C-alpha cells in the first residue's frame, strides 16, 4: 500500500476512535468513583443483589461516574470477622470496604471506634420520611440524633405450615388454622398432633412433633413485649436487665414444656430442614427464610412427596399486645473521603427506590423499605407475570404484619451479640437435652408420665431460670 494511503488510513482509524470515545462519554461523568460493598447474601438473595449492582453501574452509576463492586464474604459471622480483620490491619486482610451489611450489634461495635458515617449529614428528613416508620430509627447508635445504619430490606417473622399434612390432620381432629394464631392455641394443636400421629402406630409414645422455632432470641424479645414486659432496656448504649420471673415462666411454658413432651422439635440447623425430613410440619421463621420452605418432604424410607405451603401471621400470646420483630441487616458506610461517601449514599438511595427494592424483595423474601412500595397491589403490578404463589403469600403476610403490629428490634449495646446468643442457646440446649432424656426413659420402659415428670416441675424451671438470669446479668454488668 502506498505510504500516503497508509497515513490516510491511520488518520481515519484515529478519527473513528476519538469519535467513539466521545460518544461513550456522552451522558456519563468524566471522573469515576469506585466503591466496594461487602455482603453475606447467598442463593437468590446474592443473585438479586449482583443483578441490581450491575443495573446501577450501567445506568445511574454511569451517569454519575460511580462504579460499585460487590463481594460476598460468606456468612454473617464470616463477614463480621473479615470487617474486623480489615479494620485491625491483620495480615492477609482485604482493604476496608466502603459499605458492608451489618446488624445493629456489629455496627455498634465498629461505631465505638469512630469509623462510621452519620447518615444524618447526608440524608434529610424529607427523604427519611419516605421510609417505613422505625426503619431508620433502628440505626440510631450512641447519640440519639445520629443514624449509622441505612435500611435496605427488612423482614418479619411468619408462620409456615406444611398444608398437605396439616389438612389431613385437621380433618381428622377438627382443628383449624385459626387455632394457630396464639402460642397457647399452637401448643394445644401440637399436643393433638402428637397424640394423633402416636395413635396411627402400634408403638406407644412415638408421636411426631408439630412445630419448631428458627430464632429463639426473637421469641424471648417479642414474647416479652407482647406480655407487657421486656428482656433488657438500653439507654445511650447502657443496658439494664429487666427480665422478670413471671415473663420467663410464660415463655418457658410455651416452648420448653411442649418441647420435652415431644410436641416441638429442632434438630437441623434450620427448621425448614426439619420440615424437609418430616420431623415437624410447621415453623416460625423470617420472611426471607420462608423462601427455603421445602416443596417436597422425605420420609424415613427416603421417599419424596410434594407438599403445599400455607403462610400465616406469627402466633402471639393470648390477650397480649400486638408486637412483631423487625429484622434484617442494613448497610453501614465507612468514613472516607467525601466523594466515596456521597457515591455510597447515592447507590443506597437508588437501591431502596421502589422499582429496585421490589425486585430484590420478590427474589429474596425481604420486604421493601419505602412506604410507597409496601403494598401488594404495587408489588404485583411491577411484574408482567403473576408472582410465584409462595412468594405472594410470604410478602402479603409480611406486609400485613408490618401494618398491624408495633415493630420491635432490640437496641445495640456492648456484649449485645453475646446476650442474644444466651437467649438463643440457653433454653434450647436445656429443652433438647431433656427431650432426649425423656426418649431414653421411655425406651427404658418408663411410662410417659414418669418420663416427663422430672422436667415439668417448678424446681426444674427455678434451676434453669437462676442460671439463665445470672448469664444475662453478667453480660449487662
């Protein structure tokens, strides 16, 4: 090719390249701010989050010159450990992210180091008023006028039932779904289910458990609120133990007693797994956890069969106040330069707008955080196709719970995580240990009444309560 032609060709290529770069730059910022987000999401939740991050980067992020990179750090505890390691500069730790998912106790611990952004400096009252009442208040750590946790998705607890098996049981025993609206009614139904399944075999005392609870700490916190009491009061980060024996006894009677009698159970890591193996046919868990309720169950012989799910409001104590748990990690923003903080806030505000937040909700079982998105007609109309029947039930009952209850979440305080762990483990460990002892006594030939006698006495409760109270008291100091 002649030299002149080569030069002309190179000029044409150069001109085209400049033109393409110019077109690519139209409508986007010339300066790019890159931010990182760490989460603990998995499964559908993780896929939904990544999908929305990609959508942000290609739209609003492109216009504003913001690039979000999302990383999954494993479980909640894995994420917490990674964040602490990053802050402490441990060998092999990753650089501190701009944003990470956190529950209040973790956020409180890090806020004590003065590392978190006060969102009030970036979000005005007009914007905050668009969110469900109480969602931003959960993030008030330390000083009452500061907010450190940005709510992006919330969940409440719902009651999930294997309707296929329950309907057969209900038809034979004249029980009804309405009987499950209170804990007292639930315990009565669970006893009937144990006796009904026991009567179907020739072997004595081999009845099946009916129910299980995923988060026993929530049972304590919310149960106490419904009973007009509380477990702990927190003011300016200072905790005071307020649990009284009468409240503890009521909680004991409606969890421990049915557990040792064989009416309740908890074996696998999650109650949905216990439903899968037919150890129980109902559970109390979060809306996000309800998405894992099995579509098939497996009997002791390994045979699978399809089951339907029915979603109901969480049971409450008879005559008690209408309280429900408010849960779900929010996002906290590390204090950095102004550009990265503003970019982080821009992403979180975009993520919680109804269009995006509804997408995340339908894929994950979390509830939207803006008032305008907390409506089933709005959610249903956001999609061309009808929602999955199960997800429709989960979201509808979840939104009804938000509308019909006072939402409660415990405030953060030093040792708050350890305090919750005691609530989670103390009564469960005693109940499961004693239930195993009852089964052993039955196998040794004792009658059912003889087997349960040591565990339904006042002395048994008193001994547990004394140790339980001392453990909690040591943590609040």
